[in-house]
């Protein structure tokens, strides 16, 4: 589905990403792990078009994405739940969710909302509540739900467990698996690498703006990866 080839991107004169190779296949959960500042979030921002590509290719079903605007990339089936959630605190849960729907149809939106409420029943209970009054875990559910309103083929998640209690983290990761089992591929950035590797089919290690290697999570006795990123 998604291929990054010799990807280079950054901010101002600085190249954060220097040579990224990454692939996400149909129905996979792929995790990207690495130390703080390695370029994980920058990778997602480049895929979504929010950060310009300086070199290399971003291919989606073998078609280039780099000339498309961010809203066009969403329409192609790639949606992001960003780090920090970035919900709209003065809008209701309903309004936050509907913002994620780029095809405005009451009938279609109602069907999408029902799917999201199957994953996150609490959002249905909080439907008319302001986003800013939700707990951290509920806000994370809302951020994921908003991304799902775009009906993604690929859901990208940036630090979904950040700042959440362990029980909520377990619930969020269970739901990520359910979303994947429903046919949505997932590209996951997660500082809690052990948690991410429990559900990932494959993983990539990112260091100093370069993807060093990919690996099977079940074979993570690799001492280099464990010492550098999991301790």
C-alpha cells in the first residue's frame, strides 16, 4: 500500500529525515520505533503532506503522493491521529467527530458514527459534551474516532498511549487491533515500544533520520534493537 523510498525531509535548513525506507502492506500493523528526536513524527507529517518532501518518493498503491495537498491525501485513504490529540476543546464530541468526515452526508456520517461508537461506547455517552471536558483517555479515543471518520485504508497513530493510565493504554491497543482486524492497515508510532510490539506484524527502527532495519517483533531477541530502544 504505502512505500517510502529514500525519503528526505526537515525543517528550515535542517534535514531531520535523511534516508527513510519503509513499507506498509495491506492489513498490517507496522510500528516505527526509535529514540526521541529520531524523526518518527516528522515521517508521519511528511506522508500527510504537512511537511514538504525534499527528496525521494512516497508511493500509495504505486502512485506518487508528494504533489498532493493534505486534504487530497486524506481523500486517498490516509488519516492521522496526531501526537497530543489536538482535539477542539470548545467543540462537542459530535462536532469534533464530524470535522473528520470530508464527505458530508448525514446518512453516511450516521453509519460511520455508529462504527466508531462500537469501538468507543464512551464517546456515545459523551456525544454532546465539550471535548475539553473529557479525560485524557477519552480525548485519545476522540482523536482516533475523528481520524476514522475519514474512512482510512491506512490509519497513522502518533503516540496514542502518551500520558494515559495503564488500563486505558491496554484498552486503546485492544481497539487498534480491532480496527486492524476490520481491514484497516495501521502505521504506529509509540514510545512504549514493548506495548507496540505486542500487536505489530512488523517494525522498523529509526535512528538519526535513517531507517536502520526492519524486523519481526516476535524475533526481538536482537540485542542491538533491545538495548537501544527498549530499555
